C-alpha cells in the first residue's frame, strides 16, 4: 500500500473548506438570509427542535442575539416556537418546512456538479469519502467548541 500524500492533502483541503464556506455564504445570500440564519435553520433541521439557549450555543451567538435571530426566522415562517412536551414551561424552537426559502433550486447547481464528481468515484472512494464526512463532522464541532472556549 502506498503512503498517502499528506503534503498534497494539506494544500488541497483548506481550499476545499474555503469553497464550502463561500458556497454557504452564497446560498444564504441567494435565499435572502444571513449566513448565521441559514446555519441556525440547518442546525434545527439536522438536530431537531431545541431551546433558544441550545441554539445560542450552536451558533455562538449571545442569548439576546439568538432571540432576535429566532424572531426574524419566525417572521419569515421558517421556524416556530412550541411548548416543550416534557415541560410546558419551556419553549422549543423547530424548523418549519416552507417554500419561502427554496433551497432545492439554490442548491441544484452544487448537487449537479458534485453528483458528477461522485459518479466518477469508485465504490471504495465513496466509502472513504463517507467515512471522512462521518468522522470530520464531529471533529469540526469539537474544534468549534475549543475555539469558543479559548476566546
């Protein structure tokens, strides 16, 4: 088995990450949202309903800024506040399926281009990419927490 080219990986990976971030910013702008607003909707979509405090921790915003974020998203019909079924004194925030933000159309070019990239990959390469994404996602979240704690 050949040794991985870590120097090439070290040069390519930051460019890849930069492209992903810029794509996220362009996507948010295309649907009329701020990047943090789009990230918050993603967090609620992928992780499910949460308290405003939990959303504040996910986004790195203060509780006051998170309340304003939720208000903005609620006004657009993208999230709603619901009573916690386990403790009706608590309020949870959840994402709402809505056509007001048509991410499908906005993400179609990336899906098409990446679909072509992935179609040219072998099953072994797809398996390696899948494993990378599965392992890198929590690693990034841990790094975010470390950065925030160091502030």
